[in-house]
């Protein structure tokens, strides 16, 4: 070791332990290899463009939307608690215009005036009667119909 005297306040670190070789056992068996488990493949979800049917379920016609907040009256003064919409056709877009478009950011924008007139044509209630709808009910109808006025990206 060191022959110099230890100065006050300083402590020498202990000597590092020496490695000793393990003694081989005469009839030891080699260690068993660890079994390798298979790695499961990741599950990839389809994008909307690939036609995942779970995103937009297929609708059956007529589409019936319950008026949850306020019933309305039709031109015969009958109280309506739900609206039944027929399937839209190209002629409806020709007469009233397309109520939905996709802007440059990819957001769907509803043109309220066009949607109002198409909703009236599809359910057979005059537009002034639909103006009495609660806004939440009106939006429920508009958002339920909007996908039928958007292009199907699978055809691109």
C-alpha cells in the first residue's frame, strides 16, 4: 500500500474486490436456452379512404330522426315528433344546390340555407314549418344527412 502518512480529513478508498474465477463443476449441465416468444403482428386499422364500414354505417331508407327537444307542426297542423327523410337524388342537388362541401383544410362545411331546403324536400314538410325546429334537432337532421352529399373517396 501507500507508505505515506494519511493526511487528516482524507480517507483512502477501499481496494476494489478481486474477481475470482468460478470453479467448474465436473458434471454440470449447460444452462437451458431461454425460449423466444413470437412477437404478435400489429393490428392496422383501415383509413376512411379504404372503405372502413364501421366509420359510416350503411343507412336504411327512410331515415327517421326523432325531434328530441321540440315537436313541430306541419302544414296540416299535425304535431310531428320525428321526421322521416327519403333518399336524396341528383335532382335535389340540381334544384337546391349541394349543401355540403369540403374546404381546403379538409373540414366538412354545411351550407345551412341549402341544407334547410333539401331537408324540407326530403321529409315533405314545408320550409317555413322547419324554421320552427329547435336548433339542436335541426343540426341532428343536417348532420345525419351530410354524408350523402359528400364524395366517396374510394372512387378517386
